[in-house]
C-alpha cells in the first residue's frame, strides 16, 4: 500500500479505516526518510503499530526485529555502474560521504593529520558547483564521486544528517569495502545477511 500521508488511508469494504485496525495486515513501504518529520514516526507508533514497515533509515530504536524489513537506500549512481576492476586502488581509507555529522567530521580531520598517507577526506565541492552532488574535492582538486569510490580500498560509512545511507550501496557497487562506523543503524536485510563477516 502506498499513501502520500497516513491520514489518506482508504476505508476498507466493511467501513473501518486502516488506522482503526492499527495497520493490521498491512505492509507500508517507507522509502523516503524525513528526519524532521516526527509526526510520521508518532503516527506509526500510535495508529499503525501493527502494520509491517519495509523501509530505510531504521535504527535499533525504531526497528521491530522479526517484524519490519530494513531496505537499502537507493542511489541514482547504481543506474550507470562502470566499475573498472583494473583501476589502481590509490587510496587506502576514504571518507567521501556528504552531510557527515560535524563532530565526526572534526574527528576525521584530526585522524587525517595523524595518518596523512592512509586517510583521505573528500568533501562536497562548496563554491565550485554546490548543485552537483557527484563531485568531491580535496586539496583544491576536483574528483568525480564514482572515481573516488573505484580507486579506494575502504570507504567509511558514517552517521550523517539522516539515517538513510546511500553510500553503503554505492561503495559496494564500485568495489570499495565499506567500514561502518555507526552503531545504532539497522543494516539492510539485517536478519538474513550477516554483516559482521
């Protein structure tokens, strides 16, 4: 069932609404995570708590194990994968994720000073073309995001401004091993994939 708003749920044949049945026998797909929309979460808790949710952005506090389904965040980069396995992996560990938590970003900058040949930080290119989310900059050099992923051995997956992490699938698709540094996230298909191996 897809609904623009939980308030727009249709009445069933017997006249009861989905919310009156608390979502029983319903599967809701939640593919857009809106971190500022607290109403959405409270409506799920109070009025649709028996509906199974297949969605993105779950944390261990919002995910109902053996009930909900954690899905990967889709990325438009996956439409046009041109992964060249022959490319040299010139970067050991990178952070190329946009919208990283500011405290974590500061810690990364300190680590980069201690390990300048191992850790590379690629930021979004502010001032150059802030509308192009597929460019990354470091040391006044511009790189394409996909090239950065393809030429890195390990990609850091960090807590961002929202809980959905498209970088996980992007890193995997481009052959970069994800290093997940986010302890409360529920990984996609967590109950069937052993992410610890």
